[in-house]
């Protein structure tokens, strides 16, 4: 908690990071609404508002958790903060979790605000399976925090983070149902996109908000999300660098 409070103070003082965490996700969510093909959405039983809100949660998680944490981890590593913390009382998990705590809190607050906005202002129903919605958001935060730590392995500086985070960000926007539902993609492409790390998170959010999924599909999606999370955590334990890259 002490590390989390310190990181929150640093986030508050970094105006660029605050803009990325608070304003950019909201701007992107509403910008995507104008490019969503309304006529095609009817084929998969969605509306523009439903697609905007369910995909918007994924956008928030990518920007607030993934991108911000890559820059935070890299900055602390290059300034030898992580190395010094490891010599003290906190465990490795506590150091990483404390750094991630502010981003996770901001993401939860924004996702909650988005859900309330969708239910009250955009004529969307209240979440039909709230447990799946909560599971999708929490698993998304954990998964993207772990993927952020993995991405630092090949990120040499904070400036380079803008490039190293781009592949996952763009692939997720296009292939994980954030802009266009996976069901509208060509069959072979859709089959591949369902195995992307952010796709099961998006599916869980959609199942939780709109319902319409059977038990088998829910279990498959949960299993895929958990598998990606376990794989990402293993990669962090195996390859995460605590000292500056030279």
C-alpha cells in the first residue's frame, strides 16, 4: 500500500501520464463509436452503443493498465528504483503489485463509470451476468499488468515504450473485438483472433453485460483468459529485468 500511494503521487504529478490514464481512453471510446458499422452489427445481435461500451472497457484496460505500466516499470528500472526495493523488505510480487496499484485503481474507476454511463445514458440494459463482467475486468487488469511487465524485457527506455507497446495495442484494437466484433471478421481470421490475449477479456465483458452465452462458451473463454494470465505471469518470473538494460 505504501508503494501504491507513492506511485499514485508520481502519477498525479506526471501530467502526460494523467492525460493518458484519464482523458485519452474516454476520447478513444467516443471516437470509435463513429466508425462502428451499425448495419453489420445486426448480424451478430449487437447495437452501436453495446459495441462501444463493451469494447470501451478493453480500450481503457489497454491504455490505463498496459501502456502506463510499461512506462512506469521501465522508468523505475532505469532509475534503479526496482533494484533498491529488492534489497529491502518487500518481495518481488509486492514491488510489482505496488507499482501497478494506481493504474489498476484508475482502470476500475473508469470501467465502473463507463458501465454506469452505458446503463443510464445510452439505453443499455443493466449487466445481466455481473459476475462475468467483474471477472472480465479483474482478469483483464491482472493479465495486462503481467503483459506490461513482460513488455519491459524488450523496452530499453520510456521513450521506446511508445513503439514496443504498439503491436499489442493495434492487434487488440483490430482483432480482439474492441472496434469490430470478432464474429464479423472472415472465418479463418476470426478463429485466430479468438486466441489473442485480449479477446477472451472482451468476450467476458460482453457476456457479462449482454448475456447470450452458453455454459460451454463461458468456460472456454474463462479458461483461455486464465491460460494467458498464467503464461504471462510465468514469463514475468522467468525474464523480467530488475536492473537497467545496457
